[in-house]
């Protein structure tokens, strides 16, 4: 019986998030009206969650390794400010976005690597290192963004923030995504079968494939009623797909899970814990750089307050999606669902015109409840164990 419960627990977590999403969508649909499920509403939902969904995916890899990064919101702001200052012709250097964007991404990667080195080789807890980074990066941003540098309309980077794929391109991309996801489902089933592990029935596999086709087709159909798939959504999808492959199908990804589960055992098994930890933070820095560039494109420049609270959104999305703050457990797909829950809550509260202080209370409550559920399911306190 216990083995059966352990096998279905991940699916229960997944199904519970899907149920929460359905309830939220139903509630906000009743509150907002027909606009809530319109193509415009869905396109804006996917667009608005892009930056911190990218951060959440990177945060998942960091948390899985047994660490945390509190600096991503401030680093995003610094990357956006750096890129905008390099491109701006009035107060900045007037460089082409083709030159400025790689430099901005390099800034994010290097600063993430620096935090990883301090954590791995100087044994400073990641909480302290990145908390310091939060203040340092935000302080530098205040200086770099002193004139709120803007990106000219003529720069190609602006298209990432404001343009959409054509309907035909969207369908082509949707077909490619569907094919890739179906191949992944079939491949995972085949690998489990070859390893002698329990596998889904043909019927259940067919249902999964049908759900994938329905969701992709429905999303593209609805957003094409508006302007199409936002370019920011495409960037988010590419990043999440790449992180999924890294986490599930590379030695680096498997080693991060091992380190988060038991760092000493990982070290005894030959895993270079320090190097992998630096790699996780470097990857987080790169992804923060990508999110910063997307934020800069969406806002056509930078401000001193860019990325505020984004570190909390990223952590909340990862934890709601099943990533354990104790390390060793979490998935990119779960984080995406967690991000979708957070985006739905934020967008729904905006549409219902809730006061800002209430929105902050709700967002904080969602994070605390998510962490509480995670602790209660993996390492419950004594009084919960006695109740069981």
C-alpha cells in the first residue's frame, strides 16, 4: 500500500495543480466575464509570465542543488539597465542591440558565476551570498539607470517585447512542439519499459497525447484570434524546453539532483560538487540575463525598480510546482505549472481591480501555503506524523 501511494504521489501533486488552475480560471471567468478566456487575455497571460517563468526555471535548478538565489530580481534589473544603457544613443553608448545584448548576457552569467564561486569554494551559504547580491546589484542598478535609459523604436530588440508570430508561423511552431512532446512521452515510456519499471497503459499514453494536442491547438487557436503568439512567449518556451532537456537528459542535471539529495554521498560517488554548484549559479545568471533582456524589450528600456519581487515570484512558482526547498526534488514542467498558477492569480487580481495591498497579501499567502504543503508532504513535523 505504501509503495502504491509513493507511485501515485507525483501524479496527485500534478493533478492537484491542474485542479487549482481550473478552479481559478472558473472563478475569474465568473468575475471578469467573457474577456477572461479571450485570445487577448490568454496571450497577455503567457506574455506577462515569461520573464519570471524563465527565472523560475533557473531557480528550480539552483534549489534542486540544495541552494537558493535571492538576487535574481536585482540581477535582472542590472542586466536590463546595462543593455538599455549600451543601446541608448542619448545617455548611453549608442551600440547596436546585436553587440549590446551579448554583453548584457555576459554580465548576468559572470555575476551568477561569481556567486557560485563564493558559495561553493568559500563555503558562504547561498542565502547570504545572494542576499548580499540582491542589495549590491540593486544599488548598481540605481546608478546605471539614473536617467532611465530607453531603447529606440528602430532597434530590433523591441520586436521581442511588442511583436507576435503570424497565424501560419504559430501553427507551424505548434505542430513542431506537439511532435517533440509526443516523442518525449513515447520515449519516456519506452525507457521505463526497457528498465523494467511500471509503465502507463496504451490507453493512458493515448490520453496524455490527446491532452497535449488539445492544449497546444486550443492555445494557438485562441491567441490567433487576437494577434498571435507573443515573441516573449516563444522565448519562454524555448528556455523551458532547453532546461527540461538539461535537467532530465544530461549528466549535469542528474548530478544536481544527487547533490541536492545528499551532497556528501554525491562527493563520495565521484561528483565534483563544487564545480556543479558553480555551474548551477552560472546557468542561473545566464537565464537571469535572458529574462533581463526580455524585460528590457517589453518595457523598451530600464528603470530603477525593474524586477522588484521577481525573486519571490520565481521561488513561489518553483515551490508551488513541487520543487523541494530541501533540495533534490523538482521538475521544470511542475515549475511551469506553478508559474501558471502564480500568473493566473496575479492577472485575475488585476482584472478584478483588487487594491494593491490585498494583492501583496494574497501573493505572500500563496507562497507560505505552498512551502507549508511541501514541508508537510516531505518532512512533516512530529504532530502531523502523530495524526497520521
